[in-house]
């Protein structure tokens, strides 16, 4: 039977793009849907998606108007690294740490698994724009899926792109994402043993099947990140796993834009949402040079797919306000009780019964493996529009992007790095980003608490060699007249197994960095970078948080832990030792820092040096 006829075909013809029509025909024949629905930018098309998501049980309406909840399968709750593979040809050089598969073999396998995956279901053909309309940054993206939840999520998270596709003038220069939840059982993917997420760089496409968790199935999220990284690193720009925020010191008439990269669940969104500042984006940035003068960035998204654990009115007031007031949003894998949502760390007691990602739940219940089932999954999420936030930046949709003056890098580190320091140069800053270490969290499947190196918080998504990736960073900053200043942050330093800082303290580190860019603060030069002086932090804590910051706190937090740092650099050396084509500047930077740490140890005759001794 012909799949593409009538209204679907007429809508596709509006795009004047034979590549699009050919793709839909090809995958309709493979997936065998009962019908095809082409989604334009029209509001009635997305109303249809929202209503069908509820009708089919993919989302459940809640007591608050506009709110729905979605549940993934119990074993489909996080990114599946094992079954996420980059399809490569013989001439591609990638890190051994990147999960790869021969392209021909991979395509043969996944296409066989996908055969007939949409039988009895409707195929949705959607068009989105990764970036603002009519922008040199923006990439077009086409999503084919049988999940109304996924299509609904993408409408919240991304800008509509049907009209943007018309501007391609028939070109095949767009990203393609094919997804099917596969056979369903109780509204969730049944055959997770055949879950596959294959990234085809040559075909500029991602094929995903037998999953519903958005990190595995929502093409425009981390799948598009991979395709854009490949494109950027073969051109002259950067695609980064970064937020974009505007830092605005009180009583100063200025705004300074920063990007920031943190592994999942390591404080990235909470940093972007610091009270008093503005947010452009919380997850992915495209960064280009402006006439070789400075860097500019756009948020490719228009929404947030955030971890909900510990979101509460004290620590996350802007996000919390959105989550508890009427508007269109989707919760996933939280507890519902009498039409209301509950999650761990929300600041109020949770009911002892209800429905969650496990099914019907009561306090203390265990799964088949004997594990206690939490109120909400540690990786439970919320999907909201950025425009609903009270702290939205006015440049969210600026096609020219924002000027980036600073970059933050950070991870989970309980015993080594200081809370904030500034790199000594762009090259040193790239090294800082390349040497991010972080303890694993529930955002990925596997054990938690394992310390791993995660270059630029992007290792999971790299589809080029680490050598090429780092070289692109060095080259990008070197050609700018004024490269962004780079800072390292660490919110997770502990003493006696207790965090040294409160969550709100990150505002101090961010404001200090902003002040450094504007030459308002002096600093202490150390082998690992410039660290703050006590007098400046003391004043900031008093002015901003109305708190006394003691000398004892400063001394502990900003001491240079030489042995711990040397251990870290030993791990970093081992990590990169087997990687091909790592730039020489990386190795010379590592050796320089290591030598200076040994000199510092010899000078003071001890392994921990107080910042007061370095003044």
C-alpha cells in the first residue's frame, strides 16, 4: 500500500525538498505504520499531539492545569551507554572509549530490529530548528517517531522548524532522527533487550528503537549534540555541552555572559538558574567566532529537560515556581498521589503511597533485585519551556547570539580542587576543561560514585577523536583577539564527609569570576590557576548572602592539596596516554603544572599549602 499520499504528501510538497519526501517514503516502508501525520508549525498540529499523548496513555493529566506525567519502563530510566553506538567507517579515527560499531554492520542490525516497529501505530513526521530562526548558528532537524510523548517533549524543548526547512531550498543539509518505542506493554517499551541507539555520522542520522526515556529516544537532545559535534569539529566552530547565562552583579549596570560545562547532575542547571542572574540556556550551546574578535553563542533549545531531584523553593526558586503553577509541562518518573506530584528533595514530606515509575508504590517496597524503590527515580525529570521562567534572558531568541566572556568547567570532586579558580591562559583553560573529573551519578545506567575523566563534560557524546576535539578548542581560542576567560569550579568539596558549602554559595564563585573579567579583583597565582583572596570573598559573602565567611573556611577550601592534585594528574596522564594525536600543548601544560606543584611541595615541605601562605 502507498504510505505517502493525500494530506501528508501535500504538506511535504510545501517544503520543496525531495530529500524529505524520499526519507519519509523509505522509513514508512520499513516501519509499516498504520498512517502518517506530518506536523507543520500550526498550533492545531501540536494540540493534536498533546491530546493523543493523553488518549494513548503516554501521559497522564494531573490536578494542576497543563501538567502531565509520563512513565518510562522500570529499566529504561537513563541513557543507555552500552547500546548507544557511533557507526564508523574504516577511515574514521575515534577514541577507544567511544562506543563504536562498523557502519554497515550496525545499519543492517538496527534496520532489521526496526522492521515493522510501527505496526498499528501512527508515524509522526516533525520539523524543528536547533537554534533561533534565520540564524547562522541554526541547524534544521527532522524527527520521525511513533511516540506522542517524544513529539510533545520536542515541541516544548525546541523551536518549530517547518518554515525553517523551506529556507533549505531543497538541500539535504539537515539532521535526521528515526525513533520507535517498539512493541508496547502497559504503555512502555517491551523489548528493551533489543534497545538500540545508533549514531550514523555519514548518513547524518540517528536510529533509535525499543526505548522511551527521552535521553535515548528524543533525537534533538543528545543525539543531535553528537551530530553537531561531528559537524563543528570538521568546520570551524564549537558544539558544547554547556549552559549560557548572564551574570548581573547587584547595583552594577552590566551583564556578562558565561558558558559552562558540567557532567549530568553536577550543578549545571542550578548554576544557570542562580537567583539574580539570567538564563539563555541550560544544556547545549553552539559557539562561533565573531569576525575573529570574540566568541558568540546561542542556546539551540527553547526548553529544559532537567533532573527534578532536590528541586525546592529555597535552592531553585525559578524552576520550582514553574513546576507548581498552571502551564504546559511534563513530569517523568515521579510519584503521583491524588493528582499531585512528589519527588525526593522537594522540601516537603512525601506521601507513603501512590503511583510512580515502579507502578503502584508504597514506602519500603523493593524491586525484584531487593533494592528499595525511591519515591521518585533519582533521574526523574521535568520538561518545561524556558520562556516560562521568571529569569529568562532577553537574548534567548537573538539570531546573533550573545558575546561569551567566560567559561566555567566543573565536576563532582570531594577532596582535591578548590571551589573556584581562573586559568592562567586559554591553553591552560582548555587543559582544565580536558581534565574534568567527576563521580558518576544516576543520570547514566551503571554504578554511581565512580570517579571518571570527562573532557569538557562531553565524553559521552564525542564522535571525533579526543585529539581532534582538543585541537579544535585550542585553535578556536587562539584565533580570537579576546578569547573567553576560563574558570574551574567545584561545588562538592567535603570535610568529614560533609559538604563545605551550601548550594547558594555557588553564586559567590560566579560573581567573583565575573568581577575578575572586569578587573575588579586581584588574585593569588598558583600552579593550578588564580585563586581568590580572602578579603574579596569575605566581602562578597557579606554583601550577597549576608553571611560571615571565616578565615578557617577559606583556608580549608582554597588550600592547594598537592598530593591529591598530583594523583589526579597521574590519572589524567593515563587517561590520555593511549589517545592518538593529543596536541603537544596539552602535555606541556600538564608537565608544567606538575613541576610547579613539586616545587611548591619542596618550598613548604608539606603536601597541603594554605592560601594564606601563598599571598
